[in-house]
């Protein structure tokens, strides 16, 4: 994983929270209501990983 700026980390964290709020199977279209297509393309994989980690902490 590459080094991210504070702003990028905020986007990733926010996207992860949105993914958790939307639930399993959230779509790019749903994310596009809050994030740009460029942000989704750039950060969605990292955000998904963060969402899984957050979900594990919530479940524990």
C-alpha cells in the first residue's frame, strides 16, 4: 500500500464507513452519490479493506 496523505486517508475512511452503512453488496452507483468516480476508482479497494477491518472490530 502506498503512502497516503491525510486528505486521502479521510476519503478512504469515509468511503469505508459509507460501505458499512450501505451493507454487503453496495454498488459503485450507490457510492457515486457521495464520491466522485475518480475517488471510487482510486480508493475503493483500500476502502473495502478498511471496511472489513472495521466490521471485524465491531463484531468482536
